C-alpha cells in the first residue's frame, strides 16, 4: 500500500495548497476533489498507472514489493526470473512516472540461461514515446568508439544487456483514452525495462584521488560524446556518475541516458513537456521560466560543479551527512523558482559567504574555488535585456552594445568550457590525474 499511501499524501497536500493558496470556496468542487481521492484508493496498481503490462505471475507485487520473484520476457524471447535484491533508487514526483532502479539476481532454471546466478541492475522507466531511447544512444556511442579506435571511451560508458519497451494499448488503457481525448496535448509514454551491468556508486569511494579521477573522467567522456558521438547527456547528477573497477583501476562512468539527445536534434523542439535535469544540480538558466536558450553543453559542466560542491560541503565523509543545517539544502527542497533565485544569488551576489567545504574534502577547495570564480565571472557578465520601452540614447556606449550582442551564451563568454574545466581538473593534490583523451575542440 506504500505507493497508494504516498499518492494520497501528495493529493492531500495538493488539496490543502489549493484551498489555502487559491482560496477555492466552491463546496461542490471540494466534494468532487475528495471523492476523487477516495476513488483513487480503490483502483488497482495498473489502473493507477504504475508499472502496467509487466507480467508478475498474476499477482500485484507492487502493493507488497517484498513478494517476489517476478517474471518478464526478454528481447530474445526467453522468460527470465529475477529476484529484486535491493532498491537502489526511486525518483519522487507526480508528473509522468518516476524511474525505479533495483539490483536483481537471475534465478532462471532453464538450461542455457546466460544470466543464471548473475547480479544485474534493472531500471524501469517511463520516457516520452517520441524521445530517442537510451539503448539507441548508448549503442551509437559504443559503436562510434569501436569504429573510430577510441576504445578508451568504452570504459566510461555503460554496457546494456537487454532492453524491453512496452507500449500502452490504445483501446483498453487509461493512457490510450487520454491520448484520444487530449490528442497532441497528451504526451505519450512507454514503459522501458533496461537491464545492465552492475557498476559501483560514488558512495563506495573513500580515496579523494579516486573521486577526483572519476570526476575528471566524466568531463572527458562528456566532451567526447558531445564532439565525436554527437550526444548531449542533459541530466548529470550524483546518481548518474558511476564507477567501474577493472584490474585494480577505477573509471568514471557516465550513466543514465534517458533524457539525452542527439546534438543535431537539439534545435528541433522539445521531446518532453519538462526541462531536463535533476534540480539540485541544474543550471539556474534551466530553472528560469524566462530562459529560451535551450540546453547547452555548458549547463552540464555546471552540473558537475554542483555535484562536487554538494559532495564536499554536504558530507562529513563519503556516505556520512554533515551536521545540520547542511549547506545548500534549499536546492533539494524548494520549488523550481525558489531554487532558481537561490542559485542565481549564489552565483551573482558579490557579498556571498563563500564555499563551506567540509574538512575531509578540503583538497577539493582549489578546484571548487577556481570553477566558482569562472561561473561568477560568466554570470555577472551576462548582457541585461533591454526594456521594450527603452528609448535610444545618443550617449549610449556603442562598444558595450556590440560586446553584449556578441556574448557567447554557450560558454558564458568562454568562462565555462571543456578547456577551462579540464585545465582545472587535470591535477589533484599537486599531482596529475590520468588523461584518457588528449583530443577535443579548443573552441569548446
């Protein structure tokens, strides 16, 4: 009942918000809203919209996720039986359906099962039907690395084992009826089950140089994806940076391409009704309702800064939260608008308090201060949009006007670029880190 209970709590809070903030006084509307809440509690899991069409031995496991195993048909036509060993991640939200990432173990008894006894990661997500699939983008990137001889990149990309995409029945499901009624206003989604290799989270690291190498790896593979594979990730977060261990070495892996796009498709309109990213790590541009510039590679580089900043300032040591009040907590709990204003002030306020790095992560202070200074310089130098009522002044500084017209928003006038980030992050604690790729466009 956990899912239903959470939904009811959300609806109850929404009801309170509606009555208090918008002062809805119509008694009939109040009764209708509460009747809807009561009826939702009577719906089955599939009718509520959670994990439909997935065969689970004719039992509603989602109301009691401890009752397993569960079966599903893989893309090779075979029935796989897996046990969920651990819930690794479950996103929170009301719009759309949130991703669930779990650790699973195959317990197939069929002969010839190549998964038997193996630990895998399974992600169940509900992306937009019109969006290029994660599987397609990852396979494109890995194929590009193979054919171009850039084999180093394979160490920093996830390896998919299987993907199953399930569409909704247009005649029998709620989603189908909504699409028929709302037409283009309704964004169709699919259910996608992705099985991939088991990687390690950042929280398993202890050595600061390992952290630094992983972050530096992410910048390098991100640039390679953008420039060579033509893919922009668009959703960097602490949960999407993983670690691969091979032969005593560690490699940073850029994971989760659900919200990624081909660079050539970026200007062809959004494939989702929402801007992409994980709010605590998003650029304030993307949280600004007035932003019309699209998603730049610079926005992902900003996300890397916020990831390192939150690690170094919000944790006393890996996996151990710092004492309350923790730094930047408003980034994790506020609305889009609140986070936007808070981050914008953080980047532009000349009287800010500086960075409160925890002692354990003190060696990241030089990185953070240099990147922070670059960001501040870029954000403070942005042109100010003229009012439509602005009257031309014959004393206007024409040089300044031309300078504003040529402002490079993609890099904040070269303050935030791959070259800048790599220059700062290529060494740590006075020693060079491993550079995996010496290429790259110097203009980026």
